[in-house]
C-alpha cells in the first residue's frame, strides 16, 4: 500500500478488510506494510475504536479487531459513494419502497439508516416511507439481515404506483 494515502483511506482499508472476517489479529492489518505507514494504520485503528466502528478483543495475549454494526453501516455508506459501486443509475421500470420503523430507543440506528437511504437517492415521501427508482434493494436486504430488522425495515419492489404517489415522489425530488 502506498504511503501517499490520506487518513480516511487507511480507515476505509481497515473497514473493508474487517468486513470479510469475523475477527482479525491487529498485526495482520499492519503486516507487510511500509514502516512509514504503520503509524497511520495504528492511528486509524485508534480512531475507529473511539468512534465505535470497530472493537478490540483480547485473547491469548493477542489483540483482535472486529467490525461493529456501526462500522458496517459506515462501510455501507462508503460503498454507496464509491466509484466501484455496481448499481446502475438507469431506471429499470421498478420502484423500490422501503418502510423504516425503528423505535426511539434505536434512534442512532434509525438516523444511520436514514443517512444511507439519502445517500442511495431514496426520497422520503412520508415519515417512515422511502422510495427510489435505483436498484439498492439487495444492499438494504443485507443491512436488514445484519442489523436483525425483521419487521422494522420492509422492502417492496414494484412496477406500479398510483398517480398521486408517483407525483409525490417527483415533488419530493424537486425540494
């Protein structure tokens, strides 16, 4: 890895590596890295722990890193903004409707999901109802599974909307 990465790229790299593992020894993150970047990785790990995106687990006198739900949400947001996103922006004729109903005691998760919905170009047409023509339903199905939101997050894909809903969507886009 180049030593010309900026601070956020180290954190993104760490999150992406941890997304594919249950836990990973800290030294594996730094293994094979240029000594000049070791400090940057150490600092990024510390920042990710402080922001509760990852957690440090100790076992057998070793420290391991684990991605948290908050870290997975952050990584999903990064993927939505990334250049390597595989989601087409061309409309396939289907509407994606997401109904999000999280209680007040899960406010931080609710706000994180709203942020992701906005980044995925969903438009809020009612307090808990979001709609988009873009095919992000698989991403949100994975989020639903990861966060155990069996009834709190519902995903509907349809090719039909009544005229008033169709107009409400386009009015919301203009705002």
